[in-house]
C-alpha cells in the first residue's frame, strides 16, 4: 500500500538586510549621509547665489558676455564681455597641463617603482608639502625668482623657434616678461602635486606580478611603462590630469602676479606679454568696481564655476569609460 508523499512546508525566504541594525550604526549612517548630501546642497547654493547676482548682466549682455571682447564699465550702456579672459584661462591651463603631466608621471613612477621605501616616503611628503603651499607664495616666487629665468627660456625659444607662430613675438626688444608662457609654468608647478598624488595612488594599485612578468619576458622599463602600466591605469591618470586642469583654470593670485592682463585677445602667442585669466580679472577689478560691474564680475565667476563643473563631469565620463568595472 503506497503512501502519499507529504510536501514539507515552504520555507520563507530570508531578506538580505543592507541597512545598519544597531543604534550606533544607524546614527553613523544618518550623519554621514547628511554630510555627503550637504556637499551637493552647498554647490547648489553657490550656483544659485551666483546666478541670482549675475542674472541682470547675463540678461542684458546675452551671449556676448561670454564670447565678446570688450569690457567697458564707464560706457552707457555698460559693455561687459569676458571672451579674452575666458580664452586666456583655457590657454594658460592647457600650457600648464602640457608642462605638468610629464613631470607628474615621472615623479609618480619614480616613487612607486624605483625608489626604496624610505626615500619614497620622503619624496611623497615633499610632493604633498608642495601642494600645501599657498598660491600667493608661489606667485611671489614666480614674480621675483622664476620670471627672470623663464624669460631667458622664452628668449631662447624665440631665437630658434620664432618661425613657429606660438613662439613668435611682435617686438622682441620689450622682453619676454609677464607672458602666458611664464604663467603656464607657474600653474604647472601648482598642479604637479595634484596629478602626482592621483597617479601615484593608481600606480600603487597595479598588479606587480603583471609588471614583473613583462620585465621577466624581456621588456625594458620604457616598453613596460608604455604597453602595460599606462594602458592599465590610463583612466585614473586622465582623471587626475583633468582634476589638475580644473585647478589650473581657477587659479587667481599666482597668475595675477606674473601675467599682463589684456583685453587684446591672445590666440596662442605664448611669449607675448599679454593674456587673460578670469579669476585674476575678478581680483584686479573687484576693489574698484561699482554695483553694476560687481554683478558682471559675479557673472564671470558663474562662467568659471560652470566651466569647472563641465570639466569635472568630462573627467568622470572618461574615467568610467576607461574603467567600466567601476560601474558595477
């Protein structure tokens, strides 16, 4: 006589709890969440304040505020256009990135792969201390110490490569002081620690067995760097470079000391003693500006703020595409 099988009672599926359980963990989770969201709120408040103060100027000037090339606060109606300063900021930042990136990559490679641990710690400390120097100190150093040296370099470049438009000057007798070339060097000194720190962290997380295997198969240090290290870490390195670019665009005091601010737009003549920078222009004009011109300077700060946000967004997109596993 067969017995009917008895089905066991269905087991209730247990849910995975991802939230903190203890009271202390709950308060810690809430406090860190509030702090993290406060950063977004703070950015939104700054953006809203700048937009509120600058809206009359943006509404009155239109797109010419960004792309025009005249700043005349005494005319009626007032003409406030930021084009040469905005282009000058981008030009100086690009020059600084071109100079700083090879130095930062070399320093990061030296610290991670070549120096003994003790010397690597000393070099890391020195690089971090350089990042902590105030921009006014670097600006004074650039004005009093570095400018005579860099002007001699500019003179040499003009002597041998003056046929290239970016190294040509209209009047070599006026010297090569206060040019975008010198400002680019000062900016490069300021952003080398940022790019070095990011690149050093990326290099330190690479698989050493992969690098040692490439060297064991007969690869030189150069070929291993080009074919193994850089392809593996390119996303993080590019993110660090763009982070340095955002820092370079917003630099104020150091550029103010070493650059001759001019509204005659400099399209790329690096050795000419004229150029622009949005942040430095705000510093130069804010003390003597009237109410309407101050609104224009607020609008200039808004443009600089938006450009920096766009650069950071592009950096995030590039890093995610270069390292798709970060999305998981």
